[in-house]
C-alpha cells in the first residue's frame, strides 16, 4: 500500500512546521513533523486502522483519521493506496474541517 500526500495536506504540514520553527524551535518543529510522518506508516499495512471521521461523513468518501499529538491526520483509501488529505489541528473548530475538505483533493 502506497502513502500519497495531497498538496493541501503537505502544505498543512509545512505550515505546522513553520509555526513551531518560529514560535518554539527547529527541534520542536522537526519532532512534531517526524511524529506525524511516522504515524502514517501504519497505514501501509493497516489502511483501515483509523476511525471514520464524523465531520466528513456527509462526503461519503469514508475519510478516516489518526491522531498524533494535537493533530488529526485525515485520509481515505484510493485505488493507488492511501491518500492523506489533511493534517488538522484539533484545537480548531471542527466545522473548519468541512470547509477545508471542499478543496480539490489533489
């Protein structure tokens, strides 16, 4: 199973990294980014290991999520593998996730 990151998800992760690099340190930023990447490794063998994302059920695309720290890694299975669609800060309003999901997935 292949892990594929959308541009949107990669940009979300890049923004998280930049935020912590500027507000904390490069080491903190690197550690958070590494933990998020490492959390996705389990999806190679267990693509259904995350729970269904209740805020995206109405899209009927079976989005699932993994939690790493304060972040939800939003993903769905596609023919090519597992598509990471977003890295969402759980301290935000969950309704924001629905608005973000209306953006193109690749």
